[in-house]
């Protein structure tokens, strides 16, 4: 355990405040800002779509489980069905988390998207480090597909059979599979998957294929060729790991051209990352991006599923993969809905609107004062909106100086003071409030300043 120089009393006070904030959030269902709204899964169903999320099996309890079960119509195992997870050593299988996610989905009337059977990444060491002939490698792949798809026969709506087969220029990616089996590993994998579960929809999934470009055109030509050859292919997955403000202008056109080939399209791994820290302008742009992607899918009949890659920032892969970036999902780390959530709902035809500006306020008060010092407090309260983080700023008019703060991180430059939330009290639910306090010095006067909430 890492030691701390923080006084025990201060740490206990912070812990209690954090627990109180968490308890309040849980009591409110973790999502009070949209508790009365129509769930996303119902809005999507009314449009003939399914909205889903990637999940981690061990987290499917509490608020995380409640939201995963109530808001989404399909679940994708984030890692639990990848080869290194299900067969870490040859012939030894671990289906625990995959089974857990499938059982949760069945209990909540949800579809499951299987992810993924054939990929260049996240394969077990025994497979990648082995010396295989082409025949041996083909047998290993067929056995893997037959075993996994067969285990979940009738329980998986769609499989990402082949994941990320192309380079950015549209050439085939060098991989264990391409190098060992040639380009027909894709056709073989689809054929074996169809034999193992004739009812499951079979997809090829890739990233940076959202707009019309060299890579998506290579995917288009592959799908066209597979269909002409009679190889079973039911859909394409556009991952949509996007950067803020960079939704391709040709997204809907691209979705439509795949649909015109006679296959379904799914947005399979949507997130929109931003340079940290997040602020209101970035969150507004993120909401516009989510809305644009959702609207593009809604506009094309054969765009059947839109899945976000983790619905809360605390469960996102982005922060660890793209240093300096994050806040990529529709919910913040405390499971409060962000503007992106409301934007998705609007694009799906919901009447939910983004919480109004000004629905949250900050009030400054002096709770104690003595000869040269004082104790101040700021109360942040919301009505008709919710906050996932906050910043309070003010400018002193009589030379006051903050010397110590609690439940917030406060800095002062000249007369200007800026205070931001602690790690445990950033969430202010609709109808709720948080407070933070500070000690300061004064000389000659101690007028109450106006506080701006940002």
C-alpha cells in the first residue's frame, strides 16, 4: 500500500464526503438526470435499430449493470470472447466472463454481438509463437471458430468473424493469418462460422473505414467479391473510433454503398475522444459528433446496430491507448449522462433535450469571520440539469486571500480564484448539490464576490 503524508483526519473527511457523494448517486439510480427519459434501446427499436455497448463482465452489477441492462439492446464483450481470453493455453478453455455476459444479456432481453474470431491481435502466445504449416494453421483456425461459435449457437445475433484485415492503403494486413493462409483465410473463416451457427449474422469489422477512402473501398470490393463467390457474408462493421470534430462527411454515403451490396451495416465500436481536459465546448462538439453518426445510421435502413465502445469514461480504452485523450463515451466516469447521451437520444427521435444552460448555480457565503481571517463556502446546486465535473471562479474585491481549501482544489492568482472539484464530488445530480469550503485572510473588508460556474 502506498503511504500518504496527508493528515488522517483530512483523509477520513475526504473519504466520508466521497462515500456520501457515491451514496447519493446510487440512491438516484446513478442516472437521475435522465431517469424519466425513454431508454435509448426503446428509442432505437422504434427506428428499427438496435443500440448496444461493449461491456466488461465483472462490472455488470450496481449502477453500471443497471445502465447496461436498461439503456442498451445489445452487448458486445470487450475482451471476453477474444482468442487469448477463451483459450489461453492450447486445449484449455476459459468461458467464464463470456458466459456471464451472455447470461446477463439473456436476462435483460438483449442481443449479443460476438467479438472477435479472427484477428491479428490478442492471440495467445502458444498460437503466435508456434511454428505451423499452412495446413496446421488452417486446422487450428477452423477448430477455434467451430468451438467458440458452436458453444454459443443460437445465443449470438452477429459475429465479428474477421477483424481488421486491411492496411490504410487498402492492401491486406500482414498477419499470422494472411501470411500463413493467404487472403482466402477470410472466406474460409466465414464459411466455418456459418457451418457452426447457420442463424448468426457474419460480419467483417475494421477501423478507419467510416468514410469513403482507400481502406473502405478495399473492404467494399472484398464484400462484393465474397458475395459473387457465394461466400456467406451478412454485414460490415464500421468501428468508428473517432477524434473530436472529425466525423467523415461521407459516412452516410459509405453506409449506403455497403447496404446497396445487399449486406447489413453496423457501427460497432463508436467513441469520440478529445484532448483532455474536457470542457463545455468540447462536450458540445462531441455531442454533435455522436448525433451525426447516429443520424447517418438512422438514415440508412440496413444500418441495423450502433454500438458504443464502453458507455462510461471509467470503462473506456481511450485514456490508456491515446495519452492525453479521453472523455470519449456518452457517460462520465460517475455514470452521469453527458451531452452526447442526449444527442444520441435526439438522433433516435427522442424528445429529450440537452440540459438547459444556467440550470446549475454556485452560491458563495461567509460562514465564519474573525479579526484577520474567515471561513468561506460555495454551494453548487442543479435543478433541471446535472454536472459530471465543475469549476467555480470568482474575483475578490478587497484583497482577500485563500489559504486552505477542502473538497476542492483551489488556486489564486492576484484577486482571481479558481476552484475545481475533487475526484469524489464532481458529479452533481439533478436536484442535488455539493459544497466546498476554504479558509482565507482579509484586511479592511470581506465583501461576498459573485461566483461563475464553468
